[in-house]
C-alpha cells in the first residue's frame, strides 16, 4: 500500500513539473513578434485626395449660411514608429506584437468661425490581422479638435487605396446620400465610437458632411 502511494505521488510530481515546464515555454514564446519594417504611401494616393493643390473648402448649413476652412498642408510625409499588440490571432488564443513604421500626410482644415480644426490624414497601414504579412492599404482618417480641447480625436477611418488589403474587409460606400437637397454619390458613413462628430466622406469632395461641437450639421459646398 505504501509502495502504491509512493508511485502515485511520484507520478503526480512528474506531471506537475511537466505542466509547469510547458507553462514556462508558452510564457516565453508568446506573444509572437514581427518587425514589419516601413510602410510608405503611394504617390498616386496623395494626388487622389480632393484637397490636393487646393487652399480652401466651404460648407453650408440648412439655411445656406456659409463657413470656410483654410487648408494647411504638410510639406512632406512623416512617419510614426509603432508597436501594436493584437490578441487572439492564433487558434490557441495567443497574440502577436508587431513593430513597423507608418508614413502619413496631413491636410489640416481650420475654421476660426467655428473654432474647429479637422485633420484629414492619409496613412499607410499594414493589415495586422494577417500576422507577419506585408499586406497594406492607404487609409484616410479624419481627426477632430474643438477649441479648448487638448488633443485631436479620431472621428473617421476608411481604406482609401486598397493596394493589397483584403477585399472582403472593405466597407462599401452608400450609393447616394442627400444632404440639404444636394445628392452625393459613393459616400462612406462612419462614426468612430465615442467620437465628437459624425463624418461623411467620399473621393470626389473629401468631407461631405460633419456635425460641429453644438451638434449642428454642415454640408460640403465647394473647394477652391
């Protein structure tokens, strides 16, 4: 009986040691890391944005009152160095940590009358849901900052130039959208959770509609 108890204890100890060794191996090998290197914008993407070579954009409210935004351009693209962790990538629920450099270019829209700034940013972004790949899309982002706010907040993001981004992950635009009796075609309607404004955007005009800090709706009028 004592011999049986000793064998059981020995087997339990070996099993426990093996479990601990396995746990240590998992802890030291995950998350998987990838250094993806630089992702740069395509020149053709930059020239496709409606604000390219434009200086001013005008919006109107439902009573046809007009407000203008000056367009302040970055002279050259810049780049952010990023490290991003994506959880539950693999079947065993482990994650991936990726480091990369992301090139971006800003057009800043400023309206003193509304005390409002909007940054329309083009950014080269990798598809981090495909671990270790070089899949990339050129995204457009809209950042929103009211007077007195310490920082800009993201209000809109969408793939602008697909490149190698998976087609089944693209969000289709709305075929037609009518705002204050004007029809806009192929409009992306996005609102980032907890963002201060709902932004409507298309390729032809850029921002076609937004709400200001008071909740008032503005509609695109023209670019100059």
